C-alpha cells in the first residue's frame, strides 16, 4: 500500500503536472525518496508516482 501523502507530496505532484503540461517533461523528484516522478495514463485516468514501490502515488480519474 502506498504511503499517505502530506502537503510536500501534493506540492510535488502539482509542480510535476504543471511542468508536464507546459514543457511536456519534468525532472521533479519525490520529496520522500528523491527518485523521479513518472506519469502513467490509461484512457481518461492518470497516475503520478515515484519509481520507488509503496512511496508517493496519486491517482486521478477521468469521466
């Protein structure tokens, strides 16, 4: 199970998504384990997570 995200985690996800939207890429790292964040998409939903298992993970659902 992924850890509970606090304000640091939400801020990192916000910065990551803003950079992806504006530049198409991001070098934002997880504030907890310092690995790069990645974006996984599936139809209308997407997930932002770090490369470390059971660390930062935020899921967004579409329609």
